[in-house]
């Protein structure tokens, strides 16, 4: 019996150490008339669990395109993106719905809040759709609104909120579903430096204490030190830089490289 349970424990431990998302030789190009734009070029990237990863790059460098590939919202023309070892391009519609409702929280660069709903309702709606009980919905919605400092704006509709407040609501909405991973596209683009570092602090805490993985893109280099791993993208080409919590000794000595 102990052999069976040992094997099971080992399999669980292996799964916990395996990357949540793996990008393998992925390229994404767009054809515009006779021209081909390479937004992501031959990218290899492992996203490990409980890590806070940032992706930095200039405007047009390919950040949103790569994040969309990680979310399964778009697929590479070449290569593949695996979520728990399964090719996202082969997910059925049902699998994708499950992924979006329960496992992957996306913070869009454009916020994507529903204009007719209040801040509170925008956060609560995905929980309703995911079938979370009324009591738990109320608890979580209150909690995440407080986390982003917007309890007092709960009844406001998006147009009654500033850009930064809308941005924080869209972050709260992604956190509330308690996903395995949050993919956040320029989540601090509209925020002042204090709010921006609060949001990055929140991501740090989510990855350390709540078992979440966070990938956030940013233009803001002052925030990078808060991440465990930093990647830079330039013209669609990805490279890694040492993160604050990355041991530089091991960074260039990964066994799989
Ligand atoms: N649907 C599309 N059709 C054609 N070209 C596209 C498409 N999406 C992105 N691109 C091009 O791919 C490149 C990367 O775009 P992407 O949106 O990923 O950049 P980004 O790093 O997110 O920029 P920003 O910081 O401004 O948000 C750009 O040159 C862009 O014009
Ligand atoms: Mg972008």
C-alpha cells in the first residue's frame, strides 16, 4: 500500500514542480497586405507555479500578443503553448470555458468592464457564472475590493470611476475568481507610482501566500525588482534577466538548458 501511495505522492510532487504553462518555439505573425509582422518570434518560456513573473518591453514589442498566447485567447502559427502539458490550440470550447471561468484570470490592457454594471457587480459577475454561492460571492467581492482600495467606490459604474480606479476593478475581478494564474496586461498603466507598487505588492503576496502564479507586463522598470523573474521582449524576441529573487548562480545553469 505504501508503495502505491508513495507513487501517488511522487506523481503529485512532480506535477507541482512541472511548469503550469510552457511555450515551445512559438511564433505569432500577422499578415498585413503583402507584409508579415512577426509579433512573437520563436519564444520558449516556462511559467512555474507560485511565481511572479514580469514581462517588460517597449510599445509594439509583442507583450500583449505573448500574453494572449499564454491565455489561449490566440494561438501561435508555429510552435505550441501547453497548459499543464496540454496544447491550448487543441482545447475544446468547453475546456476553454472552464479555463477562463476557473483557472486563468485575465486583466486586459483595456480593462473590459461592463458599462452598465457597478464596480461591485463587475467583480461579482464572473463568480456568479462560475457557480459560487451567494454568501461566498459577497465575501470575496468585498475582500478584493478592499484589497485594491475601492470599497467606497463599489456602487459606482465604470464611467463614474477614474482610469486608475477602473484598472483596479479589473484586477479585483481577476483575483476574485481565485484562478491558478493571473495574466495581467499593463495592469499599472493608469496608476500613480504608489498605487502601481501596491498592485505589484498584491501580486507578490498572491504568488507567495495564495498559491497563485502571476504574469504581468509593464513599461515601468521601477516595478521590476518586485518580481521573481523578469523577461524582456524586443521585436518579439524574449530574453530573461535576473529577477530580485532569482539566484544569479543558478539562473544560467538550468538543467534543461
Ligand atoms: N491583430 C494584429 N494584426 C496585425 N498586427 C498586429 C496584430 N496584433 C499585434 N500586431 C502587431 O504586432 C506587434 C506587437 O503588438 P503587441 O500588441 O503585442 O505589442 P505590445 O508590446 O503589447 O505594445 P503596447 O505596449 O503598445 O501595448 C505590433 O507591431 C503590432 O502592430
Ligand atoms: Mg500591449
